[in-house]
């Protein structure tokens, strides 16, 4: 209960904190200033990889500037860090597989997207180097997954509630684009991994392999 209240309070602070503070601090940094610490954890048998620790002040500034300020600069730094990770992963995959590589941003429900005006993880993928877009290393498919259920904000829920909250919330779409592919499903921040876990399930029905990745873990 206390942890849920803490997360809810942090979400309110994130939303109302003056734009200049976090974005200004982020603009003073480069990708080299942000600690990249890829870490794996499991949830109900699924492996989830996070690239940064949200408890680090520079990481928190980066994610908040991206998510709440629509900072293109933050998106570019996040994309540079994500690209470093993906290059190594894709190289390993191609050593053993001829599957096409697809990057899919975790979608927002239409009501949330209308409210926010953008999908922050799409901004990051759009800022990736061209080789991740033109098929040299991968392609980006934004419409392969749809969030069909408007769920309660995860920040206000307990671990068990988070897992149950997003069950059945996602549906695969335009499935001809993902058939037989290796997919990286990418989110900005995860805590339990419940959202990524449930979003990945419908993608696995088309002879795909799916890696679940978040920029940071809170």
C-alpha cells in the first residue's frame, strides 16, 4: 500500500514539475553521461531486459523529459543508448537466424494518446539511426500491436493489480508484417514488467520470437 502511494505521488510530481528543470538538465548531458546497465528480470517465465536504472537522477530526468515534456533531445539520447544495445543483440541473433528484425513501440490506448498527443517510445524509435529503419539492421512497425483496453494507470497499483490490470489489453494487427519475424517490443519504463509481458503475448501467435525491452526500470 505504501509503495503504491509512493508511486502515485511520484507520478503527480512527474506531471507537474516545471519543464525547464528536467529538460534543461538533460540538455546539458550526452549519452555518455547516462549510465547504461542492461539488466534482466523474469515475470511469469518471461525475460524482460531494462537498459537503465530509473533511480539514477540522470536517467529519471531523461525519461521524464521524454515522457512529459516531449523532448526531442531526450528522445535522441535514449535512441543512441537503445541503438548501442540493439546492435549487439541483433548481431547475436543474425549469427544463428535469418529472421527479419522488427522493432515495435509499446502502443498507447487511443484515449491516452489523444490526451497526451504523442507516444514517447515512438519518438525514441524515430530518432534511431537509419540502419534500424531501412532493413539494414531492422525495420520499425508501429501498427503491429493495438492497445484495445483502456486500463488504469499502473503507477497507482500493487504488483498483483498491475499484472491483472493489463490482461487482454493488447491485440496484434497487420499481422502479415510480423509473421516469422524476430521482434523487439520496446517500452520506456517498467516496474513489474506486466505491461510488456501481456503486450508480447498476442505477437507470439505468428511464429515469432519476441524480446521484451524497456529503457528503464523503476
